[in-house]
């Protein structure tokens, strides 16, 4: 359960970083 939350958080962070990178 903890791993699932961690992976989901990592995926969210990667998506946010990717969006910011392409926006700039």
C-alpha cells in the first residue's frame, strides 16, 4: 500500500516536472 502511494506520488511529480519543462 505504501509503495503504491509512493509510486503514484513519483508519477505525479514526473508529470508536473514534464509539464513545467514543456511550458517553459
